[in-house]
């Protein structure tokens, strides 16, 4: 049976000034809600610049509890606009314990669940292990557990998680009807054009493949514009945008460029069932033969 759902996402720049960044987010949310979106997603760390380009302990001051000013503002917007809203927080869980956390706000119900990023990168320009502790894999609202909302069961993951088919599969195995990836990814300005294209193509392809392999739609929201390395050591990052929404066979339904954009499409949420009947990947999995997947490497 078909069930149609209007979904949207906001692609925007980010600034060190939270007020400016959140004003941009709010404008996008209001625009999509006015156009009829029932579900709106924001990009990773949308309330600030991407501060992980260098390590500085004073940047922990940007973190907030889940019910802090940013979370409260997003919850109020979801209630006012009668939407499901997926936001992103630099979460202060305790002194010395911080997470990169996506939070889901369901209309007037407020926050109905959150997901703490599980895969944490540590590369030049992306020093996230300094700032973020991985989410707990305890099955109690953490780990790869979908979040139930009034519009369906959402499999929310964050950025670096998007490269791991295991994360998408576990969300799908737990009944996720839609995979969502708030993201912050871009190029090193020194990369040549061919390398830039390879990276962006790989990023789009791997996430479309999660839609195909699991028979569910995928939404991806990335940031845009050049953000400098404020330490002066690195060259900064050119965030490439390219946010998109794909259907359960990986088909691109909407695809942003490299400027500020709002994407919205109407998803037929019944198509996942139809696709899985034709391509029954879950049925034919050889779960008896996958034990070594829990090993780091097969020597």
C-alpha cells in the first residue's frame, strides 16, 4: 500500500557564530515546512563552523546538553511547524565526555530519540577523535537503533558512518524505513579536479548503494562553502554540498549543487516493500557464514 511522505533537507554554510548559523537553518526549515514538508533534516554540526580542522580545548565550549539552547530551539520549531525535524548537536554529555549527536524532534512530542555518531574519523583536517566519543552500542537508544516517529521509523546515522555498509544494514535489519545522513565533507583545496571528482562520486555512490542493498530511501545533507583552518596550519576545507535524496533502488530524486539549497521530494514509502519483493536481499543473506565480519581482519 502506498504511503506518501514529503521530505526535505537544508544545505547551508556554517559559521562560528551560532546565532547566524541557526538563523540560516531556521529559514530553511520554515521554507520547507511552508511547502508541505513533514520531515526536515539539517546537516551535521549545522549550528557552528566545522571546528574539527584543528585541536583546541577551548572549542569544547561550543558543546551543549541535549536540552540546551540549540536543542530547545529546534524542538520549539518542530512543535510550531508540526513537523519531524532531524537536527545535529555538539553534545556535552558530561565533563570531558562529548558526542556528535543527531536528535529527532517529533512535532509537539519534542525530542523522541537521538543517535550518537559511531564511526569517528581522525585525519588531517578532520580531527574528530579529539572532540567526540563514539556512541554506546548498548541497544538502549544508542548504537545502530532506529528512532520511531509519527511519520515512520528513521535510521539516523552521521557523516563518516555513511561509508560503512554494516551501519546501514543494521538499521535496516531493525526496521528503518528511511536512512538519513547529516554530513560535513569536502575537498582539500590542493586536490586537483580529477581527484575532487573521484571523491565526490565515491561519496554519492556509496550512499546510493545503501538504498539499493536495503531497499529503503536515503537522505543526505551536506554543508557548503570554504571554511578556513583557524589555527593557520591547514588550507581549510571546501565543502562540496551535493546533498541528495534517493529512492529505494538508488535512483536520484533530488540532487543539490554547491550553493545554499533546500531540497524537497514526495517519497512513496510503499515502494520499499515492492522493491524488496523483487530483490529479496534480506531473505538470501547467508547469516550462517558471516561470523568473520566481527573480526578486524582475516589473517
